[in-house]
């Protein structure tokens, strides 16, 4: 079963002469373990697509099915769906600028999403250390983000995204603030996560050098999604 | 996970500086509370310490403390004759500024009938009460006097035979108790030069009257000297079972005096001399509380604004609003409560340094704390609105 299925999704901002069609009839299916790259220049609709996929921005029309559950249909969120709890329990996010919470240590940053779903105490601590070791950053567990390098911060951010074993990981330009070598390492990690954890990973990027080995590559231009590579 | 505490740990320098700043404001609020209470306590201390059943004063006057009252001394005999009165004592009270120990000191003198009359000091913690008709005094320790010290007031020196801290005057200055004739003498007795000048002046004035020979003018002089047997009030103790209102009515109707009970005398002071300062202090308390709340609001708002991106990340990864509300509220409460405690400790360590009495009452502190916490909650609203308005999309760099 698909982790994410998007059918005929459109997003229109404004109306009349000011109308902007940010996304137009988008169709996309992502399965567990899929590594998907979303390419496109600035203004192509990548961020809008990411916001709709992460259930932050309500589409204008179309259908979003997440993990077998219809989340959005025609022109509204499905009744009884708590999008924030879906994000909390089933999605992981990796950002361009790491976006670690600056007043929490690396350990606490990873612990935070666990605490949101009620995992506490020794179970939570064990899970945090497992993830930090997996990301090879356990020795920096008690450092504040400001004391970590860009690459280290991104690894902590990935560990945080993995904390709740998400079905889908959404990564927004995860290598943008890293040099090429560190960027490649992060991409390798994402591939590893997709294969080992069976989480679907969608990476939004404009850097074609970073998408080597991805299962699917899509190109977004003027709100239209084109399938490039399998 | 206590996000508020972790954030404050990271900004502990600013947090501590804010606590000190707001804490100082709270200390001033508490000091104002204390000064307010102290102002009332001291203003009423001599009334409460004297506490007769009735105060008889000059007609239409609110004396002897709120307004000057003057009456001949012998009127206390008339009051004594009123049915229901067990004891009626002459009482004199006035404020002076004299040299004591080489220093100019502001204080008040109480003159009373030392042989069993009302109005004297009830609690003497060192020495004894006045036992002689003349030249003895009971003093307040604030004057720095010790037993046996001699103080010159007017023409004579008075020996300190006792110390009492029971009462201060209505301005908070120390009290000295003297026998009634001594107090009258200190107040009215002129020095010899002034007596001679006054006699000359009177004599010249009388000599201008055609009907008077110089000899008869000379004979009239003693009768025309100003009377020094003046008192300010008569203090009354009623017989057991006597009707206070009835006795008061009788004195008003037949003796043409104003009569007040001690609670009425207190009300006269509260609505009169003490009212202005009391309102002033109340206004200061309110203003300072508002300033404290505004400062806390601005600090919390700044703290929240600095966390907007973190709040967006929290929302994006699914943190419910209650997590964010709790963080902002906790910071506000930590700031408010810590500042209040700092202010409370500070004022309890320093209240003795204030020149006026700072009377710290737990009830006032509890009320101030409740007002401060309420203010802290209100102050956090500004930050909360900002936090709740923050869009999760901000974390992705969009919207």
C-alpha cells in the first residue's frame, strides 16, 4: 500500500487577475522505502507542494491519501482528521537550515518528538541514543546546536525526523547549507534510512548532483510535475 | 519536557537581569505597601495608645490630632461632673523642634495628669513612669536618650525617668511625655526678656486709658497676662455600664464641646490628615504594579519573538498548541514569581533602612503576589498571541 497518494492536486492562490496556479493537477504515489527527489527551479511550486504534502497548506482541489486514510478530498480536509497528530506520529521533517531548537541539546532535540507522543523515561532515552549512534553523533549528545557544525546539526535533525519511526520523511533542501562532501553524506544517510527503516523519503532539492541513486526523480515546473527517472 | 526552563537556562544572564530589574520594582511596590501601612499605623499610634472612652475637644473642632483644639484646663471638672463619667483628665499634645544632644530634633510632647490621670504611657520598657509633678519625662528611644539623661526644654531641664516605644506622633516622630504643668510651661512659658517686653507693652497700652491711674494699671497687669492653663482635650473614662452615646450627647448639649469616641477619632484622622498621603501611596502602588506588568509583558514578548522559528518547527513536527502555551506561560510565571520573591527578600532585608516606618503585613504581601501573578498571566497574553499566530510553514521557509 502507498504511504502517500496524491491525485489531481491543485493549489491556486488569489483570484481573478491576481490568480496564481502554484500547483496544477499533481499526481504522485510514494511507497514504503521509496526515495523520491523533487527537482525544480525557484518559484516552480516546490515549497507549495511540500506544504500540501505535509498537510500544512490546504490544497484547492484534488485528493490526498496518507497511509491508507483519505486526508483531503475535493475541497476540504476530511472530517475527524487531526493533521497535526498525523505529522506528529507519522511524518518526519528535515529542513534546509537544520532548524534545531536552539535551547535544547542534541539529545533533547531528538527527545522532543518522542515526548509529544507520550514516550518518556528510559524507553525514550534508549531510543534517542540509538538514533544518535545511528547518525554517528552520540558523542555530541549533550551539546547545544550552536556548538555543533552544520553537518552535525543536520545529522541531529535527521535523528529527530526518525524519532517516531515515521512512514514519510519530507526533506526540504537538506544539503543547501552544507558543502558538497557533507551534502553527499547526508544523502547517503537518507538512502540508508529509506532502505533500512522502510520509510518513504521525499527530498526537495535543486541540486542535481545530490540525487544519484534515488528511486524516482520528479521535476516541477510552473506547477506541473513531470516524472523524469525511475 | 520543560521547554521554558531549558530556554531560560540558555538565556540565564538576561533572565537574571530581568528578575533583578522587575524584582526591584516589586520591592518598591512592597515598600509602598509598608509605607502605606506604616503611615496609618504611626498616624493612629498615639490615639490607639491613649484610647479613652471619649475625647472631648473644642466645639466644632476635629481635635486634638487632626485639627488644633484649645480649651481652658478647668473644663475637665465640668466634664467630670457629667453623669456616667468616671474620670476626666486634661490632655495636651503639640509638636516641637528642639535641640537634643546638640541636634535639632522634631518630636511631639504629650502632657497629662501624672497623678492617676488618663493619657500617659501604658507600657514602659525601661525605667518608670513620671512620679513627680515636675522635671521628669518619659521619652521614645528614637530620640537616642537614655535613663538619667537631662534634656533642656524651654527654661528647665527634664530628667529621663522612663523609656516607652508604645507610640509615636501622627507624623511618625517620637513622643515625649511630661506632666501637664511642665508641658504647658514648655509650650507657653516665655523667657524673662519676652515677659518683660510684654509687661511693658501692656502697661503702656493701659496707661493710655484715661480712666486708669498708673497704679491701677500696674494692679491690672497680672490679670491680663496670657493664660497658660490651656489644654487640647479632655480624656474621659466612663463608669461601668454608662451609655457612651448618651454621655457624649450630654457633653455636646450642655457643655458645648465636640465629643468623639476613639473609633471616631481614628476616622477623623483617616479622612483628614492621613487621607492625602494614603491616596498618594495607593496611586504609586497601582502605577508601579502596572509598570511591572508592562515590563514582564515586553520581556515575554521579546523572548517569544526570538523563538518564533522554533515555535514554527514545533508546530510543524506536530506539537499541540498546549505545549507552546505552556512554554510561554511558564516563562512568564517563572519570571513573575522569581522577581516577586527577589523583591520580597530584598524588602525584608532592607525595611529598617527606611526613615519612615515600613510595616510589612503578610496579607498585603499575599495580595501583591496574587496581583503580580495575575499581571504575569496578562503579560504573557501578548507573547501567546504571537506564538499561536506563528505558522508552521515558516519552518520550511515558506508562507
